[in-house]
């Protein structure tokens, strides 16, 4: 059967190739890896350039099957010249093909050996352009599905883990795109989680990235909203970004953060966030605590703030550590003066 599949993929006959690619997707992982060693990746990549929807879809599914769980096959696929072809497919007008193509970009970019090749092919700028196109679609009629959007951000996140690439990611204009996506999305959504994760990675990379983030109108407000309304992961990344901002120049940014009413959400996060979020929230609280004019800028009264925090402490009494409790009580005392 394997011999026939190889023969059919190299046959050049459209119907036969599509059938072979479809059958390939049904094989076991071990069988697919054996076939990859026999050179079947090359005809599959050629099928992507056929201008035939059915052939492209069958090839993408087959390539995804080959790449899944195999770093060697991911490298082979990229070496076969697939990236420029995938970038062309991302600009087609078919939602299903775009989603499959974005999934392929994501899985291929997870391989360390592929990152520089992918980044040098224009992938970063195209993905940022796609995110900007999504942001500008006021009627929400974009052909990019939610999964494709998530995979686009996750691909950029994969690439940004490479030290040589992150400056290109940071300077691509993606910071604005991520903040806009977060602003327009549910703060507890997976899309926001991915956007906040990538933004934290970028902001932690350089002082220029911090300055660019803060210079964008409404940026801190968006981050505060993520701390207040996000999923546990979004809150963790958002407080991490705010901590990086405040650490970079405490005197310059502390007041800006406080003016957005961060304290209630930050106090809450220091009690019931993830382990990492709690740690960062406490650290940020210590950086903000000496700002004496907070009481006049907070959107909540002292009484409301104290009541909210004490309710959180009561609800999680068994989980609150002595250190956290003392920190929260000290903050409340300071705000009550």
C-alpha cells in the first residue's frame, strides 16, 4: 500500500494525487514518517500550487499529518520550499484554506530549526497585516476565522521565542495590533490570552517596546481591563506587562497606571490569581504603594474598595497566605488615611 501511495503522489494525475494525499492522512504516525523518508513531501508541496481547492486542501491535511509530532518532518517540509507557498495561500479568499494554512504555519514555526527561515520569508509582516485587516473590519465579516486569528498570534509567539527574531517582531507594528485586538475582544477569550502572552514577551525584550506600548493611546487602560476582566492567563500576562512598564521607569509610569484605577483589580489578583500572577501583583503593588494621590484618582470610594478586597479575602481565607493578607491589609490601611 505504501508503495502505491508513493507512486500515486508522483504520478501527476490530479484525481490520483488527491486520493493518495487523502489516504496518507489516514495512516498511522509510523507509516507517515516512513513515507516522508521516501520523498513524498515534494509532490505534496507542488499540489499546493495547483490552484485547485480540493488538491490544496488534501495536501495541507497530509502535510499537517506529517508535521504533527515530528521535528524532522517539520524541517523537511520547510526545506521543500513550502513557506512562500503558504504565504500566498494566506492571501486567498477561502476561509477553510486560510484556517488550514495558518495551522500549518503554526506547527512549522514551533520547530526551532525553522524559525529563522520562516521569519526571513516575510511571514511576520504578513501576519501583522492580517491582524490589522481584522481590526479594521468593523462589520466583522472577515474571512479569517477565530481559530485562524488565534493561530496567527500563536505563530508570532513561536517566532518571538528566538532571540534573533524578536527585534523584528517588536518593530513590525504588532504592539498596536495586539492592543486593538484585546480592546475589541472579550477579555476572557483565548484570543486575548494569546495577544497578552505575545505582548508580554515583546515588552520584556526591550525598553523601546515598553515605550512604544505606553505611547499608544489607551494602552494602559486596555491592560487594566485585562487585569480586571480577563481569564486567569490573561490577567497573569497583563499584570506582567504592567510590571515591566513600571519597573522600566517607576516615577514616569506609576501615576499613569494608578490613574486608570488599577488598584482594585490588582489587590484582587494578589489574593486569587495564578501563582505567577500573585507574585507579580504583589511586586507591582509595592512599586505603586508610595503614590499618595491615588485616593483622588481611583474610580471607587475607599469604602467600596475595602469592602471588595475584604470579600475576596473572606471567600478565599484558606488559600490566602499570611504574606498576602498582610500586604492587602497594609494597602487598605494606607488608602484609608
